[in-house]
C-alpha cells in the first residue's frame, strides 16, 4: 500500500515540472494539446517509393492462417516485411496450391484506409514483373478466402491500428492473433 501512495505522490509532484519542461507549453491558448511531432492531418498523404526486394527463399517463409475454408498455403517472406514511415506495410507473399502451383507477389497494405496494392508479380525464373494493377484498392471484408483481409485485420492492422514494426507483425502471425 505504501508503494501505491508513494507512486501517486510522485506523479502528482512531477506533473507541474513535466508541463513546463524546457519552457514548452504542451497546451495552446485554447486548451488543445500542442504537439509539433504529430503529423498534420491537413497535409496530403505521400507514398514512399517501394523498392522491389529479392525473390523469396523458402527458409524465410512464415505461413499464416486465412480461414478454415482456405485450401491454399499462404506465407510471408519475413526478410521483406517492412513497416514504412508512410503507413504502408510491405511484404512478399507466396501462395501455394494443393496442386503445386505457386504465386509470388510483392504487395502493400495501408491500414489507415484499409487498402491494398500489388507492386510486382514474381516469375518462375526468380525475377519480377511490375504489376498492371499498380493502384490502391479497397480490401473486401466479405470473403473468408481473402488473404488481404486476414493480413489487414489479424496481423498488420489489428483493431485498425498499424503494427509498430516488422517484429510485431511477425509476432501476430506466429501467434495466429
């Protein structure tokens, strides 16, 4: 109980000091919080340049769950997973069918707008072709087969909030969130 009282007392005593640290007033004249480090919502969003990564290696693939009705195997190349400063989670996706076919793509998910984008499609020779569908598209939440929905809702943007870093995204995937 003593620890609780001491903690509360320290907090109360430190508030006046913190609010005047470095002579900075954290509130403006209207009582609104004034933080110059917060992005200005009035500025238009600008996407950073996406650089196509190396073709995925099997030892870097981390499988993830889509749904009980999904028959394909879905995996992310952990070496390509990136959380950009522009709010886009970029990754290489590998989908394998039961028949042995393999689809490889370099993609991005923008959590703020719940959109996806395919930057490039993998070729059988290990190279890449730029996608013809190189534009942002809404992620549908209706299909239980939608791997974009699973990635956004369960792994990269849980509760609509972007993960902080690739390690957090991988932790969500490994935990099956």
